[in-house]
């Protein structure tokens, strides 16, 4: 039987790099192809074929998908800034459209599209959501990242329903673990280690190890049912639980304040005025405060039962995350070494 050629978009991202390292040993060179906008860690790796291009270029995506059997579509932008709205919509929606069109043109056997648990698993109360929950437009409507992910996810599933594209959607919760060099998912851990988190938010979240989701993506490709979504998360914790655990691991004292939402929002706005006057940088925006007042709880039973999705102990994930983030901050001169 011929060896499959696999294409990974967004391969240089946090999740993408872990996925590529899992796929590399499974493929006979050069049957693993990565589609990257810039330089990648695999430029000189004989086990990986690197194709440079823009996910917004339909022609370049089509060329990258030529001769491909399977596609993992991970390309995306992570931003909480409303100023990035156009970039988020273009990348997530038009990028997904380009990948789906290329998959149809080249008769790709299956495509796994990575979305976010935040499209369906978020609310203002501590409710645990699953794949039967509806899209949460009313909750995330002012956050372009999640709204664009909703539209991209719907688009991929529409290609399945309308054109027969064998598309599977995976919805990971907050990714933690080692290797987040762009600080896209572990930003809040970095802020805590730098002493920038002054209060404990009221909400809660689900987090999962990036290594477990990377493995889960391969299971979604092998076992996932086309037209279906699979939430991939681990534990549902309040932000207090998370912050206290990170404090315990890092040896830093957690904040004691747990103010009401309105006070937190006012405080963040005041800090953004005062900090620059003191020569300090502040990254706490309104979107972060509003998101932290929500509950991002999800149930991954479907992925566990149908895909065999497995997760490691949350303490292991957090320990690895704290150590990795601290090392990056130390190397960049933002934190002293661990004593």
C-alpha cells in the first residue's frame, strides 16, 4: 500500500510543532509536508517537506495540497485585540475556505480542522458543555477570535454537508505545556510569574496538555467521524484553583483579592493609565478581564469514547508549563533564575 502524504498547515504554532514531531516517525521521508508562512525548524530536516506560502493565497494552498491524502488544518492567529479583527476573520474563514477547496480539488481523503472549545463551551455560569451545545455567539460576539472560529468551523462542516468533504472538527480547550514560544496560550502563566496578576477572577476554565491534543488529532484523523466535532479538554477548574496551583508550583504567593467583575474592569483600566507613567508595561486589557469572568467548562467524553483520547495529570501539565515559561522569561531577561 502506498504511503500517505500528510499536509499540516500552521505547523510552526504551539500545537502544530507537537503534531509534526508525532507524525514524523510515522512517515517515510518525504511524506510529511508542512505549509508555513515563515522559516520553520524543519528547513534542513529530510523527514519533512517544507512548503512556504500564505494560507490566504488560494493558489499556494492548492499547490501545497497537490498529491496529499490527509490534511491537518491548524493555521490561525491568536489575538484578544479587537484591532486584529480583519486579520482574524481573513485567516480563519478565508484560510479554511482555501484549505477545503484545495482538499476537494485534489480529492483529499480526510481533513481535520482545529477550532476552539470557546465556540461552544463558554457561559456566564459554571455549566459544563458538550458537543450538543449550541454556538455561543451571544457570549463571544465581541471577541473576534472566537467569533471567527465559529464561522470557520461552520464553513468546514458545511463543506462536509454540501460537497461531501470528509471533515472532522476538533475543539481543544486552553492549551498548556512546553514549547509555546509565541506565548499564545501560556501568556497568563507568564503574567502571573511576572507579578502582573493582582486579583483572582471569578470565572473558570478547562485546560489540556498540548501533547495530549496533538496525539488526539492523530486519533481524530484515524477514527473521527466526518461531520462531527470533538471537544478535547482535561479538567474544569475555577481560576482560583488554577492560580493557587501555579503559585504552589512556582513558589510565588497568589493574589488575595477576588473583586467583583466591575471592580476588576475598572482596576484594569486604571492600571493601563498609571503603569505607563511609572515606566511599566501592562498587558491586562478589557477582553482578558471579561473572558476571565466567564466559565469555559467542557466535557470530553465523546472524544474519550470514540477516539480513545487520553490526558495526563493536570499537575504534570502545569509543572511543565511553569518551568518552560520561567525558562523563556529568564532567557529574555524578564525573570531571575530559579534559586
